[in-house]
C-alpha cells in the first residue's frame, strides 16, 4: 500500500513491522534492491 505523505519521510512496513524508515532508522533513501534484500532476509 502506498500512502502519500509529506516532510520527506519514506517508511516501508511488512506485516505491520517497519523495515525501513528514512527519518528514524536510516537518514537516506535505500539503494536499488536494498528493501528487497531486507524483506528476503526476514
């Protein structure tokens, strides 16, 4: 699900768990394939 936001936040959740949060966990956008790798490691 994609939810429009504001303020530069980029958050990815899988089954309700945050796996990437640009503003809180990593102050950058993920590299190509990085989110996929994180999800596959779960």
